[in-house]
C-alpha cells in the first residue's frame, strides 16, 4: 500500500486503487471490484430509545419526482474476483481484534496462521474453490466480495433452471470459521432472515452447510438471490476526478437512493429488526431499483447479547455504549448520503461524528434544507433524530422537491401532513384597491412590512394529530372562543395537547398574548408544535428575534416543510434581515405557488431594493387560478409605476395600461387604479418625456392626461359613500383639469 496523494488525507490506497479514507483514485488505477465491504465489530449491545414526537405518514418515494438512471443487469460471471484476497490492512484477529496476517521484517504476509497476541487461528482464504458443490445443489463459480462477516460467492442452483437460463445465487459464509461471533451472527441470520420479504431487500432462500476443506468443520452459508448491478460505493468511485477531487453524485440522485432505502429499513424496523451496518457498499443499484444486501449485521431490536457490527464513519457514536436502535440506523443513511453527495474527506477521522461546516462545503451552504436534514438525522442525541424511517423519508421527499425546484425553477408542490395551507395571505397591501378609503392609501410599490399580528393570523398551523386525546373533540367543536376551548381542555384531561394549542391560537387571535404564553409553558412534553406557537406569540407581540429562534427550531426539526421557512422569512423580515427573508421567501415560492404570501414577500423586498422588474416578474407568476391573481396584478401595476420618471419608459406605461384593462375591476376600483396610472403618466410627461401611445385611452400629452384624471375623479365622486368625500373628490377633479376658457 502507498500513502494517499490527497493533501491532508491520512489514508492509504487499497489494492483496488482507491484511498481507504477519502476514496481518492490512485493514478493509473482501474475500476474497483464490486461490493467491497469493510465492517468492524463494536463492543456492547442494547438498544437506545426512539425519538419522541408525532407520527407521520409513510414516505412517498422519489419516483414521481426523479427517476434513477437505468443500469444494465450485470453478467454474473463478470462479478467473480480473479484473485480473491483480503487486503493486509483489513486483517484482524476475530478474538482480540489485533492486526494479523501482516508482512514484517521482509517476510511476506501469511494468509492463514495464528494470532501472535492470543494464538487464535485465522484464515483469510476463500474456503470454497470454483467448481465446489455445496449441499449437493449449489455449484460455486468463485468469490465476488469479502467483508467483516465473510466471503461471498457466486453459485449456480442446479435444482432450478433450464437449458435456456440459470438461476444464480449468492453464498455468504464466514471469513474465519474459528470466529465465534461470526458463527453466532450466521446462526441468527438463519433464524429469522428467511422470513424477510421486501422488494428492496435481497431475498434469503436457504441456509446450508459444507465441510471446510482444511479443517473438516461444517461451515454455514446463507443462500440469497443474486442481485446484478453496482454498489453505491462503486458508482461513487467511478465518478470523474477533477483537480484531484472526485465529483460527487448529483444530489437528486443521492436523495432518490435514500428514498429507496428508507422504506426497506422501515420494513425491518416494523418487525423489530435493526440493519445496523448500512453504508454505500451495502446497497446495489440494478436496473432502476436499489436493494439492500449483506444482512449479516441484522439483529433483533431487543438483542443485547450478540456482537454489534458497524463501520467507522457511518456508525452512530452511541452504538458502542448504548447499542443500536432505529435512530442509529437512520444515522447511517444520513452519513452515507453525505459521503455520496459532497467531498467528505476525513469522514472516518476528523468528522467521524459530525458534519463539516457549510462554509467549507458549497453544497451544504447552497442547499440549506438538505444540510438541516443531515444535521437532524446525525444529531449526537438519538432522541432528537427522526423517529422512524417513514418520518425521515417524508421530510427527505420535501427536501427533494426544494432541490429540484431550485435547480430548474419549476414548482414541485406537495401535500403536507404536518401543516395546513396558509389561512390567509399576508403582506398583500400592495395589491389592495379598497373602496371608500382615502385616495392614495394603496399607492406605491407596497414595500411596507406586514404587521406581526397579521402574519401570525395568516400563517399555516400544525395539523391535528389524530392520536391526540382531544382530536375528536376539536373536530366537533369549531369555536375560536378561548374560554370555551379551555373548558373543553379540562373535560378531556391535561394530556390533550391539541386542545391546548387550539386555546393558544384563540388567545393570540383575541390579543391575549400573555395568556397564550402561559398556556404554552404548561405543556408537559413540548415538541416542535410548541415552538411553532411560541413563534406566533412572539410575532404578534412584536418580538421578531424571539420568533426567529422559535421558527428556526421548527425548520431544523422539519426541513422538508415549507411552512417553517415561510414563518422564518416573515420573522426575519420583521427583524430587518431582508437577506434571510428573501432567501426563504424565494425557496417557498419556487417550490409551491400556493404560498402567495411568499410571492408578495419576494416582490416587497425586491421593490424596496429598487429591483422593480424583478418584483413584477414574481407577481406575474401568481397563477390565474389563484384568488390572489388580481391583487398580484394590481401590485405589479404599482411596482411598474413606482419607478422614477427618468426610468419609466413609454413601454412601461403601455404595459401598465394593458394590465389595468385586463383586470376587470368594478367601477370604483377601476377608477382608483386609473388615477394612480394617469398620475404617473402625467409626471412622466411633465419630466420632459414625449410619447405617441395611449394610456387607458388617453394620449401621452399633459392636456389629455389631465382630462382623464378629471374624469376618473368625477367617477369616484359619484360612488362616494358620503357628502364630504364627494366634495373632496370634485375639488380634486377641478384642480387637475386643464385650464380652459369655459
């Protein structure tokens, strides 16, 4: 072996030509052999508790969003290793875990022998030669891989097949038949793995034994289906290297792989089984599927006796002391995603139990939701990770929607099981043409920030957890009276968190913010729903900094949801941080066009930054089917008209005229918007500009524009709600009319 050429990497090149630390390809190295494993045992057993929190629906998968590339089925014979060997740096005693089989003092390494430390026998040769027939049925072609639990062989099932096709199977035995832990693991596999039946998990057919040629001892072998394809590690290692750095897999593809794997892990977890040793080596991409292979480390969740197997860099830190759990399985998926999606140098050393800073990883800085998902799934506290594979898959699907929409600008909306939609759009003042108010109240580009109470009243709210004791009561009690809801809370008991939250929302709406905060303080087992409502209270109370912290916690817990990002954007805007606000408003609007508040938020910030064309483009994207389509077009008109006279051109005025004509407003609102448009056109002409077009049927001349304004004021006077308003509008009509002799 030789030292890795990557700067700062402590690893060495394997015999397959790739660094065992960072994966860097050695100059002149060929394509790696498939499905190379490298598991090492951990001490202790036991299972840690699961994450608390709400249950969620099952993950929806990546298929509707992104298709995995199709890989041709691999010729089984091509998978056989021509010279199967265990690299020296992976040879350890199965008893004391000290290095064995190493070259020293000029003497070659021994493939078999006795541990110099504890005298336990070791043998790293494949025990089944090509041509051997196991159990009178399985004809061995050769070894195809090796790992911590044993050699893997390709064989032909003589009892199944015909003259046209063969049935290929895989035999997995023990790397050292003298290892009692490995023997126990094989027996455990025989006990329950034949019952595992999932399309994304390799199928176990049988368990057979065969005498070891050197000792005569009966050695057990698992017989499983042959899955042609490449491991995710092989696919990663085949990526091109640029400037000494391997290019990662596209993020959508990495997420798609995880969304194929998580349901398989969830299937095991539902049967109280833990996979324990997931990593890119143990998932094969074949055709357009991904399958979990190598079930050697699978164990029952309540097994606190068997040895625990895992791989450094992927295994959760608590496994060595507390044992594996559902949370530690999900940890391995997140670590694998990280390895595949960016240059994760040092993931087995410097970053063995944490992620690098986004400042050093452009992908994590760019894809904030993805980074937050990885952070939650790899939290040092298992109780803060996702509670199930389905919950993680659901959030990962939401992240995928955001990633894809950011890549091409096409919305990828999805139905949330965690939040309602917007209760009402907020920050839409620029699109209001309100009858009966003083003229000019809605003028300008609408850059004023929405009031915190308005935002709190419009934000989505968490959906009711059907498992909550108060869920049925709330479904039959549609009231916003906090006192009635409080009485209902006492009737169902203090554990009805959903009723408490309904009381909190009712108090916020009634302005009783101190009472809402007190109710939240009384929740005995707070989760992200409490953080959400604390954010709403803080917004309504005018404390945007507190609101940001609360909504940021919700975003960290639910990185695939858009509602937390919308709330975080509003709180950041209220706090004066328009950069953060714009980033989150834009992410929400890009992904789902039903969040109209986000569109107005983006337009509002862009208009305040004098990017009026950008504001108009966002408002134009509000769908015609939306109830806010007309307000968006009104706001777009005002954004156009807000440009100073020296930047307002005749084409802009023509565009505004066409927009107003198409809006189909009633008489009064049409007259009000006509006044705003003709005033801007008059200012443009008075600034020395000249044009030949017409704006709302009025030519771009001072006289014609004044006549148009006079007419609009008189229309408004006719529909004025009272005498004083009518007189004022007539006075404005008289002031604006051009001078005449009559």
